C-alpha cells in the first residue's frame, strides 16, 4: 500500500532513508533527498520537511520519491553555494526558470527543455536559482541497466523529445496515483526513459563536428576531471594524474590550462574544498579528523589551505 507523507500523523521513514545508518535530509532543487557520506553524518528531523513537500502532485512512498510540484517544496529549502553529495540518483526535468548547477566540478546552465541525470555520489552545488525555477523529478537507487548514466549528464532537448520525456513522467504519476502500485512497472518506465535519452545522446555525439585536435583535448580534460572527482581527496600532486593519463606533468598542465583557463592544481584544490565543506557542514568529525580524511599530514596545514582557498577558517565556515 502506498503511503503519502505529510498528510498528518507520524509515519515511518521511507526505505531509502530508514536503511541508512545516519540519514540527513538536505535541500536539492526544491526537493528533499537523503545524503549519506559516512557513519558520522548527523540526524535531523524529517517530519516537517516531508509535510511541506507532500501534495497531490508530489509522492513520497516507502520506495520512491516523485515530484511534479516543485513550488510546493519551495523556496525555503534551496541553498545556493552549499555543496552536497548525493546518496541516490536523481532525474530532473526543467519546466521553468533558470539555475546554474555545479556538478562534479563542471558548471551547467539549466533552463526549460533541459533534462539532468545525476548519478549516486555526485557532488552538486547550486550557484544560482531563479524565483520561477520549476522542475519535475524522481530519485532512484540504481540506474536501469544497461541504460544507466554513470556520469553527470545534461541534455538540451528538441521540443518533440522534451515533450516525450514529459509523457514518461505523466505515466509514472498515473502509476503512483493508484492505492497500490507495481515497483516493477516504475522500473520499466524508468528504463524506457533512460533508453530514450541514451538514443538522443548517441545521435548528438554522431552529429557533433569538431577537428581531431579539439576532440582529443576535450577528451583529456574530461578524463582528468573524472580522475579528480574520484581521487581528488587522496592525491593532490600533478604527476599522479599525468601518470593515469599517460602524459608528462608539463603536457597535462598545458592541455588543462589551454582548455579550461584553470591550472591542474586549481581543479584539484576545488575538489578538495568541496569535500571539506561537505564534511564540515554535514558530519560530526572534528577539524583534525577531516584533515586526516583528506590526507593532510597536519591539521594546521589543512586550516591554512582552507583559509587560503575560502577566506575563512574551517570553524568559521561551520558557524557561517
């Protein structure tokens, strides 16, 4: 039986929250999701958050989170310049307004006609959100295989393709509108949607025209960013990434600087700061423990690094 949250009375946490050792509800594009980074994550009350999110167009069940009324979930939940790490995947369909999203170190402009696939463990930070920003969205534990998006994917769709993604959303809404529903049916609809998006993405790749040199440079940059997202909190030396990419440190530095306007160390430091901010805001770890987790030899070195990058000490950022 489907349970809707926020209709009055205390109800158990959904499975995707209850199964987590220490869940924390956080703000994400007018939607509350769970974030789990470690056993040190703080617990907070979710009853009020769910009651504000729930409406006839927003469904929170023991297995699924589905939103078509983003205004209801609203303004009070959105925090810009506050990084989060996702515990589950997110699909977002933008139906109004604009936003700037930093996801796994890359910046994306979101507006009408955009769809976004955010894989589990992605680090996101909203840089700006317009007052009229509206979305349709759902969460998922695992991507349907073999059509899952393992990386952050942002697609600008033609009108006919965008309308078709709305048709999938409406079908899911109809399934969830019943007193009882089939999880398998929802999974099949998700699979069909992601399969369709993969087809659209493959056509875009085939139609893309660029010379071999620029394609190679872009490929190196994208692979470098993937490595920084994976290893940035552990390895902060250029030679590590150059070795992974079969390039000399000087060659890698030149390619990254020419393509992005930022140095290799700029990108590595940016990832380290994002990880540090998440741990400072959303864990019970002491500053010296965070320094150790981020592979700083001494906490004083971490404090110095953090202040140089942000203009404030770790403790000042926690209190901000």
